[in-house]
C-alpha cells in the first residue's frame, strides 16, 4: 500500500509561521535571516499547493490572515512544535544527554537577572550550558520563543498573552510604574503641577516626556497617564528601551515612566540626578515563559522552578528601593 506524500514542506510551514508571528514579511526576514523575495515566494508556493489564499496582501503594516490562514497557522504551530519537541528529546536522550538553556531577557531586566539565572543553572547537574541573549523588548522575546531561538525567557505578559496554546506562562511579579523626574524640580512644584494639571514653575522638563516605541501597551498607558495628570505635556522623544528613556530624563530635559525593577541596574550618576515617584499603577506583569513541550524534560523544569524561586526572592528583597510615594493617582 502506497503512502501518500505531503506536498507541504516543514520549511513552508516555518516561513508561514514566522510571517504571522513577526506581523509582516519584512519583519520576518530579519527574524529567520531570509530575504523578503524568498519569503514571498515560499508563501506563494504554499498558497499554490493548498489552492487557497492564506494572508491578505495590503498596504497595512500588519498582515491579516484569511480563515484558511488561521487554520493553517494553528496547524503549523502544532506540527513545528511537535518536530522541535522530538528533536530536543532526541538530543537529550541520544546525543548530548544534557540540556542547554537559551535564556532571553530585556535590557531593563538583564543586568539584575544574569547572575541570578547563572546561579540557578549551577543547581542542576544535567544542564550542559547557559546562553543569555538580550532583546529590545518583550515582543521580541515572545517571537524568539515561538521561533525556537531561545527556550526560556522573562517578558511582560501583555506581549505573551494570546500564545498560551504554545507557551507555558508563569507569573513572577508585578512591576510598579514609577515617574522619573529630574531632581532639579522641587517636590512642591511636582505636586502642584499634578494637582493643577499644568506645569508650575519654570520647568521645561515637565512639558516633555519620553515614550517607548517597542512596547505598545506600556506606551499607551504612559500616554493616558500624562493626558490625565499633565495634559499640557507631550511626547517629544521616542526610544527603544526603558534605559534610554531614563538616560534622557537624567539630563534634565524631560520626564519618563520606568519599571521599578530597572532602578537597581542604573548607574549611580543616573539615579542621583532623578527622583522616582510612585504613580500608584502596575507597569507590567513580568512572567517566565517557555515552550510547553519543554515540560517533558525534567532537568529543564527543575531549572525553571529554581529560576522562579530565585527571581521571586530577589524581587521580594529589593522592595526597599527608595522612591517617593506621592498620591499621584488621587
């Protein structure tokens, strides 16, 4: 009895998944290191094989999937995860007989977490190596997890949600949202500006703030906060990382929002030039995430448990970070 061979290749499914995950063909090109023409041709080949359109071509920056596209995206995720899981188990059982950890963080976390993660791996003898990679933001970490460039990472839940079918997502802690204001602005002027919803005193920095380009949810909440508290202030600067935002604010020319976790990683010069005010808001829910199929590997899960314990313990011990608990949300 002949077995019918599939005309669909794993490469086609991987390209299609990458395009959907990245949001566009141009972004997918950098994600999997292939040219845009190659990706377009591969996608067109898959559509020809299936005799159906998978994505809607338009001038919009983000692609839209057809009903058939949504169906085949789900099948691509299932198929590729199954293959990757088999490869990982094969490596662990028959080749290396050990697990390699590829960990992803963001700049606002990395300086504080690198040593802690390195400490966690020492407790698990079956772990072979640790590689830590820094990404610009949580969305990039999510993409790297889905494309198997890393097998575990720390990221904001807002960028991970929607991928629960592929990723195991574990809450670590809730990060406070602080308002970084140049120390040159007296506290009484800061309070008066918030209460009157306009700049009090000759402080140009209170009329300009720094926005975060790579974190849409964070920046949307930042914009809403400024519109409510300082409606005459406007977003003058746009940056890719929280660290860049704080560095701009430290020069005395603007203010910004910053997660409390970052404060411990800042140079003394930067911290001393700013006062951090508690906005009374949660900035982000920080989570540990990894592909669900990794749950079948005991050394990996032991590492995951140890990372959770160490990171939560560290956050609990760092709550003594000094910032001004002003009633800005009253």
